C-alpha cells in the first residue's frame, strides 16, 4: 500500500511540476510584457480563437442536427453513420492532415481560411455528434409531449421542451470542439495558406529558434483561461442541477 501511495505521489509530482514551473515563470511582469510586445503571437492567437469559434458553432449545429436525425434513419444507415463517426477519432491526425491536403489539391481548392475551417469542422464533427447523440438518447419525450399538449410549437417548443434538456450537451460540444480547434497543429499545418499563422504553428516556429519569456507568459495565460473555463462550467452545471431539482 505504501508503495502504491509513493508511486502515485511521484506521478502527480511529475505531472504538476512542469506546470508549476511554467506558471511562475509566465506570471513574471517581464514575461507578460514580452508577450504583449510580440504582435505576431497575439495576431496568431486572435486568428486561432476566431477559427475555433467558427468551428465550434458550425460543428455543434451540424452535430445536433445529425444526432437528432439518427433515430429516424434505417437501421443499416444508422450503423453506417455510427461507425463513420468513430473513424476520424481513431485515425492518426497526420493521416487526416495529408488526406485533406490531397483532397484540396485534387479539386484545385486554394489553401486559406476556407480549407482551414473545412478541415477543422471535418475532424471535430464526430466529437460534437457523439456528445449530442448521448443527450438526445436520454431526452425525456414526456416533456416534449406535454409542451405540445399545452399548445407549444416551433420555436416555443424548442425553447421550453428541447433546449433545457440538451443545453448541457450543446455547451459540452461547443467547448470540446473549440478546444480541439485551438489545440490542433498537424491538420492546420497541412491545409493552411501562406497568410494564415495559427497559434500552435507560431509556437512551433518560435521554439525552433529559442524558448523565450513570451512562451512562458503564453502558457500562463492559456492555463488561466483553461482554469476559468473549467470553473465557469462547474458553476453552470451546478446551477443547472439545482434548476432541474426544483
């Protein structure tokens, strides 16, 4: 038992110690000033956030529509779609990037924001659909039927019967696809144009030269944003549970 406790403690220390090192180096005023002065990195961050936002919105909408439509499909088509959703998740990312690049070259599509958005939506759609599929599987149709009996229809039906039940899934899908898009390097590297310089690619190019204070500051900012996102998510889910309980 003591051996297991020691191994667990050592593993936790090995996982946390790099984060602690980067955290304290990144919060230094000189590092934050260096990051603020690096306009190319800030521009790359803005472009990555914009691409991730568009990707998350599109994939969440498409994933919700596909997940809602799955039960009405014939059994053979439902099995085909379910297996097809798993395939991009287990395929190596370098294979995905090469496939998208060859596809765009074959059809003469110029590399740029269009190819980036298409590729990010393509590899994120599986995650969004599977998340929303779980939400629709546990959907309480009695609430939907009750709303219809009370005269709800169209937007009113979606707002009062569907949305309160699928909102956690929509939020989870949005956050997951947003994180996948911001974090992606390989697919973006293969399908980006000359003018596009996303944050992961920018960080990679900076690391090839040197690891400067701006990288520590960038890691610190991303760490704080991630922790704030997790905290807001937990608070929102707790409030949702209280509303459902009432």
